[in-house]
């Protein structure tokens, strides 16, 4: 737990909600024009029964700093898949935020940029409460930029916000690498390493992420390991944990989608996670509407209350995630005098290696698989200092096997037999259908 009082209103809001026993829920939502973005934020703020945080997700042009194309799209009315913050300008964004945000409703900007200094400059000028990312988590999955350039850019960004009178909150995206098929120990290690990078560059108002994977008990073990390592390494920071509803191939049925969301909510409550990033059933098919985002937040809030009142019995696994993650963190930090340089060297030597990640600075020698019990395991460690039972997966991961694993949660939640414990998602989906919202 944090050892200092929260400084920014983002963390004060999260910390206050947690003290009241409320899970903070948050969508991934972004619209191009100011009026629709305002309508979306107001909808989230008014979500019934939910303690929510607003989200402004940026568009693809803005993420790669192609602001001229974003401006052209605004002029011509061309469709954008998010909010072009730089093209709109800090003044317009500040006015937007001033009309909807406040101490009880902070707003986070989510972007996906490996080289985000222009975005950070615009966010500071606009008075944004929080943002997220990191030199690894926003470089390897989304960019061709060398990780060394990303480290330099993110160091500048951290230093920019660290000197502000009211610094933005910064969330590591390290626990969400590729969305799926990255074993929990590496997710935990990357989230902690990025948080240490933020601390190295002057930030103390931070959060660490973890994405729901394929086994509830293993996820419970992983989040416990993340909280333990953060408690050991971030004693002088205000930090909390944010869980992401599964980011991989999503169930395609309404019931399956609500079931996987329900499981992520219950996981968040059981593990003491302070914040949850929610997905909607529509995301298997298209960008969700404002109503669909609000509906998912309200459902998540109702499940969180239910779990707090009558928690289900789920047993955490004991597979050594904490020990593996600690080994990866410690051995990486030993490689250089700074965290940033250590990250560059670790990936350059394959000492950190994200399975199935094709970025040129990732060795891509490690492999993972989903075992018969649904747990995500190492098949091959590559050059990482991990002990892996040879032949544990039976055979090398084939292309067909990879596709099968990618669809594991889709099949599990779409095809599972409904029991009494699973009826909540069915009942909610049916109610939505009656209201004409599906």
C-alpha cells in the first residue's frame, strides 16, 4: 500500500472510493468531435450506481504524431477512431474537460504512442488528470520505433509532468503486453519495471496494470504478486492497481461477453484492485456506442456490489509467479545504473522477451501455451533466466495451436454451460434485449 498521501485528484478519487469499498470502473471510449466526446463523458459520469472515471481515447493519427492528417479529417468530416487532442488544441480540450470533470469525476487520456512528447505537452496545457503507457508497453506492441528512442522520449515526458504544480497521474501499461498469451510473471515484472522507471524520473503518483488472462486462480496469484512487489519497491510512491477486462479475442455472444466481464469484476474485488477498465459486448464486432459503454459500467458496478456482499470461493494458484517476476526485475536492474538503460539492454540480450511479439527489438524466442487446466504457462523461456520444464507443452506451438489458444476465452465463455452462478450475465443480456439495447 502507498506510504504517502495522494497528491492529484485522480488518485484522491480512486483512493477515496477504495476506502468506501467501491470499485472504480472506467471505459475505453473516444470520439472525434467535441460535442460527442462531451456527451460520452457526461454519460459515464451519470452511470447509475457506478463510481466511474472518464476516458478520452485518442485516434490513430494522433498516436503516431500525424497531426496534419487529424486536422484534415476534422475539416473534411472524415471518420476518426478517437479524439484528436493535438488537432483540437489544448484550449478546446481544457474547455471540454472543464465542462464535465471535477474532484468526483477525473478524466484519463489513453493514447498508445511510443514517442508521445507532443501529446504530453498538449495534455499538460489542457489540464488532463491522468494518462497511461510506458517505454516498453507502448513501444513493442504498437510501434516500430527502437526501444532506446522510446525510453528517451518517455523520460522526457515523465520529467515534463514531474515539475508541474499538480502532476498528472501516470499508469503503466506493462501488465497488458499484447493483451494475451504473455505469462503472468512477465506481465508483473514489466509493470513493476515501468513503475520504477517513472519513479526514476520524478513521478510518485502512479498505477500498475494487469490484464485478465485465462485462469481466475492464476490471475489472483499474479495480482497478489504485483501488489507484493509494488509494496516492496514503491514505498515512497502513491500507487494502486488497475485490472483490465480480458483484452484478447472476446466472446462473440452477449451472454459470453457479460460472463467474461463479470469474471473480471469479481477478480478485481477479490484481489483488492482499486480500478477496472471495462470492455463491452460490442467490442467483438465494432466500436461501442455511448449507451453500450454506460451499460457495461452499470453492469460492472452491480457485479462489484454483489461480490462484496457474498464473495464466491476461488482459490489462488501457487505456481511461483512472485519468485519469477522478482527474478526478472532484479536481474534486469543489475544490467545498468538506470532503469531505462537496463530495459534497453535486457531486451537487446533477450533477457526480457515477450512471446509472439514481432518488434525488431524483441528477441521473440520465448513461447507460451495454455495448459489443460486453462493456466498460461511458459513453453520456452528463450534466453530469459527462468526454469521451465522441457517438454511441458508436449510439442512446439504450431500456427494452428496458436490460433486455438488465442480463442480459448472466446470458446470458454460462449460455450460454457450456464449454472446458477452464471445466470447474472444471461439475465442482464435478456433485460438489455427487452429494452432494445442489444
